[in-house]
C-alpha cells in the first residue's frame, strides 16, 4: 500500500486471527501449542504471523502440512469436514459464520490467543468521488446514532 496513493481513516477497531480446530479432536488449548505437524487450512496469499508473514505457497508447503483454500469460510468448512486439523481465521469472520451457522459454535475450539492482531480502518482512493471529509462525517453520524456499536457487537468486536 505504501506505493499506492491512498488515505487511511482509522476505525479504532481491533481484530485478528485465531486458530480453530474440532472440539472432538482438540480437547484443550494445548492442541494449539504446536501446529507444526498438524494439517493446516490456509487461505492462499494470506500472511500469517506463525509463518513469519511469508505468503509464498511453496515455502509454506515446505515448512508445514497445508491445504490451500480461497476464503475464511472455506477454512472453517475444511475443519468441520475434517479435511484439516487447524485453521487460522479472522475473529470477526468467525463471528459472522456463527451467525449463519450457530451449531458450528458447539463443534469448534477457538484458541485463547491470536496469531496476529490488527486494527480496522477505511482505505480511500484520493481520487474517489467521496472525500475523506465526507466519509468521516458519515462515519461520525453512524457512531452518534449507535449503529456502529451495534455492528461491532454483532461480531463481538470493540472500539477503542
């Protein structure tokens, strides 16, 4: 992003990746202590902290037992279908998945730690028809009306 002209509007919302596994296989948090010899479901092209943020598929296949998928949704499904043992998934997406498939919550063990943490924000093209000032104004209005907080609550996220 450094070489692409952009404006960034921080939302001050924390998120990150957690590991998931089937409860029937992973009996406790100890299961996540070593993922080296477990089959991982990874989204192709994503950067993971446990893999030194290296998205190179060949390097990941050399260092880990992996199967590649195209989305967080597919990672979760691969765990539920026993195609992989561990998957790092975005916390907020996992909460979205639970809203659609509530029975999955009883089947998955979620790590108590995050592989990585980050803050959400809005990236805006400086040439956009919507200005930074206008978008900031709309975001402020959404926050004042409590809509932003309700959205965060739906995905178990918090703002700072």
